């Protein structure tokens, strides 16, 4: 069917729901359709004749201009995410596509760009994230939900909090959440890693010193407890605190005061203490390596953070969260991870917990130029660990017996959670139900 003779290219452009504009080789805007006016908030009269970066104020204009790449190389750009800044200052998330504009002889005379408003999609994503996030902590697992429920009440109190969890579970993130939800949120949040400093430096770091306290002490230096006045001090790796400082910290918790190194005057302190450790303090107390009275002073409220093995259902949310953040930080537009990568993540034990996942994705961002993160973009150590894990499985017997063992092992890893098991194995709930029924019948 021939194209209607009475319909012009201009009519066609005006009927498109996406914004479309064209530029010449000097990036002067030649045309600007109605959808472009609606999305950008710039009139056609204001746009035509102006430079495109003066009209749309995109975050790509400073060096990653899609139109410039198309005009210079003749290549297309498809579905690249960015922001336009409207005249009223509002940021509009858009997905852009661009191509070189050619004349009848094939010579590049400019460029054409289309853009689609993603505001509704971004709003929907934010609502989903809000439903499964709490003060930048992402997750929907039952283990986290219990902590989310008590966090507001814990934060509003002045009680000392002890955060327990394996390395990489995000203990400082929870400490910051407690601070931001408390009445001290306008005060400072000061973090100290008690295991990262030698004993001789840690005391002066925590409590400060007076001029002349030692050879290089030329002037008074306030300690972290003084700097945290009116706010919260986070004492990470509290299990590594040496005995001498345990006594001094106990006095701070009991009497709300301390003496700086080399000082004689008592300094009153007004701080909320949140401590954290990945060590078993009860065992340290039993061994005589941690004061029992200090343990009881710290252990007023305890938050036990789950490991990644206990919250595998949070993995897809965490992956999306980190990819969105890395896209923003690095100016990329990666779409996510491939299905086989996600399945690998679901099988991996993540001994480094959330920090390990974050590091893996940061590494993958270096190797993955666009699209989805694939297996070849992952660190060799991760792929080797998974291969080693697979080699330890005993694949013997009939195929049905092997399937039964695979399902049972997956359920055991996921603590009986069937939806998480389905995602790991890449099967539906009905398939899992049938396999479990077959396993039960075979065992009778």
C-alpha cells in the first residue's frame, strides 16, 4: 500500500509520541516535534536555531554526546539512558537513540535524536525499591524484615547498640541508619575501626591528647569521642579492643566522661555508642580476652545481621541496587546480569557477604562495556570457586536420583525456601513440586 501523498514528513514527526529533533553538523537545532516540546518544556521557537546543548541540558553534553558520535562515525546509538534538565530545573529521565542524518547522496549533513520520557518507569522503580529498602539497606528477606521492624524504636532510644554479623554484612550501614533515625541525626556520625590501629595510637585516636603528652604532641588534639559530641560514635571491630582501653571505654559508658592522654581534667561526653564485631564476644569473655562488665554494658540492644546465605532471596534486589549505583557513578547504562550469572550468584555462598557481591559487580563493570554482565566478565576466582564446588558433588546413580539430590541440596542451602530454590535452579514452582513428589515416591 503506497504512503499517502498528502502526509508530509513533518506531519509524521508531529504524530510520534517520542520526542524527535534534528541538528546540522554544527549542532544547530533544525526541527523539534511536539513531543519534544512536551517532554523538555522548551518551545519550538526557543529550540530551533539554538545549539542542542543549550536546549536540552543533558548530562551527556559534557563529553559523551550521542549525536556527536553518530555524526563523526556514522554509527547508531540505541536506548542510552540520561537526564534532561527542564527550564524549571526538573530532571527528566529519558532513553535516547540517535543516528547520523544523511542527504540523498549518502553524505552526513547532521544528526537526528529521539528520546522517550522514563519518568513513570523511574517512579515505579522507586516505589518498588522503597517497599524493599530501609535507610539505604536493600532486602525483603524475613531475616531483614525483623530488623527493619525494630530499627525505628531502637534508633529513638539512647541505648547502646551492639551489631553482630560476619565481615561484609554491612554493620556500618546499619549503624548509620540508627544514627539517621535518631534524635541525634543533626549531630556528627564518627566511625572508628578498633582493629585497624595499633594500641598506642588507638587510645589517642579515641580520647585525644594534651600538648606535651608525648614527644610529638605539640598541641592539644581532640579524640573521636569529643568530635562525636551530640552525635553517634561507631566502634567497629570492638572485639579487638585491647584490655587497657576496655577499662577506659567502660568508664565512658558508665560515667559519661574520660581523660585525654596526658590530661588531668575530666572531659564530659555526650555521645550514643554503637559497637560492632564479627567475633563471638561471649567466647572472648569466657577466654578472659574481653571484660564481662563491658560486654554487658555494650549488649543492651543486639542486632544480629544475617549473612548472604541466610538471605539469598535478596540477591536480585541487591544486584539491581548496585548496578543502578555503578551506572550513575561510572556513566554507564548496563542492563543487569544475565540469567546464568544470577543463577551462579544464587549458588555461591558469598563468604564475603554483601561486600563481596559489590566488589564482584565493580570488577564486572570494568570488563563489561554494555548490555548484560556475562560469565566472562566475572572474576576468575568466582568461576573457579563455583567449578570447585560443583566437582565436590557426588554425581552417581540414575538421572532421577541425581535430580533428587540436586533439589534437596538446593532446598537445604536455601533453608527450605521454595521460591529462592526455584530461582537458583531456574525452574517453576510446579516443576519443583513435581520433582519433590517424584523424590518422595522413589524413597518409599
